[in-house]
């Protein structure tokens, strides 16, 4: 895919300047990973280089898509088609959960275990797909003025199905981030425009937020664990601690990408978390993962790419892309999203569809609907 993308891009001619202050962090991120994986070449180096090409280089060419009036007219349809496809998956999740009640008896752990084995996708990634579809549909719902009532009702039903499947899969960070971003979008679209009273926006969201916590066994168990144990006894703390140890041992300059996991496993064993080393658990934090892979230079460059997206999306009032970028920023705190294809491709899709609108100098606002 990387090779084919590079070939096609080389065939495209555009008068736009590819190199700018906005694109430098993306290019720097790619070349730092490229340098580390050439210098410390191992069996996974080519895969890491190809993945970084998809993550940091290919999205920059989305600027060329905004040369095309056809793309800008059809973008909303692309978002709706994606959302419809994910809604089908969400519908399957809800139906599977209901049919599987005799097996899981409303036990969250059993329900998610059975679901993940059935669909063969990690819950965090499917939650991320669903959350992005929810933001697409919610954005379309709140910003459209002259949409038919039946279509609005359909969008509301889709939102409910997507949210129900998010609660069932129960990836905490993504679920809470989605609820938070829903409130934030209500603020952008209603409160700032004096279209709705603040209480009418946030009170139902607070009720929904508390309802999710009350109904979820996972959050009850988390609270009970923290009451009975120190945070140092949690696996998340150990993952973070050992990742930071690898970073400091490298003097913040980065590590041979092929030796990161063995070093993490050695740290897990040293502190008595043998189960973590047996499962070869990674840092479960994208920021720490890139810090280990490329040192402070890659860490700063990667943070800068997120900052550019957030700053210029907000500046251009592209609230949808701002919300999506913030969702990824939150999800990076609890999962290495960009080490698996399930995460790379949804990240790539969103950047290809939206990044071109914020790295160009044009004032195109993608929260406005294109008119045919």
C-alpha cells in the first residue's frame, strides 16, 4: 500500500508548495523513524517505515484533494457512507450482546471477551471506529438546517445505536472522550451561537455520563480496586513506569526499535509483573511509544503534528476535525493506536479527508456544507 501510494503521488502535478512550517513536523517524524530503523535495522524495520509513511507522509497529500471541487462536494457523502457501514457493525454488536446474555449474564468482562473473540478485533480499535462515526453523524445532525424530519430521526437513531455499542464495548478513554466531545460540539454549535440554554446542553450530558458509570461494572470495579489497592499495584502504572525507564536509560535519545519490547519485558519481570512480560505488552501509550522509538526529537515532532491539527482546525472553525484530532489525542494516552493496521488506517482516513483543509493557506471551512 505504501509503495503504490508513493507511485501514484509521484504522478500527480500540483502548483502547491509541499514544504511549509505546517508540514515540517510531519516530515521530521517520518525521517526520524526512518533514520532509527535504517541505523538499527531489524526484521520489523521495513514495517515500521511503511507504517510511518502512511501516518506522516500520505496525509500531507490531502492538500491536493482540496484542488478538486468534486471531492469537496462529495466529502459529506463519504462521511455518511462510512458512518452507515460502522452502524451496521454497531447493530451487530448490540444484537450479539443481547443474544449472548445467557453466557455473560451482564458481566462486562465475559461480554467483551466473547465479543472480541467473535469479531476478532480489539475493543479499543472498534470503539475508535464507532466514536468517529458518532462524531460524523452528530456533526451532520447539529449543523444541518433544512434536512427532512425523517432523515433527522434516522440520524438520531444511528447516534443511539452507535452510543449503545460504545457502552457495550466499554473502552473507557474513548467512551468518556466521546461524551466530552459531544458536549464540546454542543457548545460550539449551540451555546456560542446563543441557540440553546447552557443547562439544556450540559444537564442531559451529565446525566448520561453518570448513567454510563452507574450501569458499567467496569467502572465500579475500577473504583473498588483504587479503594483497596495502591495505584502502584496496577498494570497501567507498571507499563508507564517501565516505558519511562526505557526512555531514561536511552538518555532520551531513542532506542533500537527492535529491542524495546525485550527491555520492557525485562522491567516487568524485575518488578514482579511476569504476566505482562508473558503477554509482551507494549507501553499502551502512543506518546511514550514514540519517545522510546525516536527520543525527544520524535516525541516533540509528533506532539507538534497534533498541535498543528488542533490549532488550525479550531482557527478555521473546522469543529469536526478538531474533535476527531482531540479524540485521537486522548486515545493515545491509553493505547498504541498507531502500531496496528486497525488504528493506522482509521487515522490515515481521517487525515486524508481533513488535513488538507488546515495545512493549506486557504480559508476553506469544512464545517460548512458544500452545495451542489
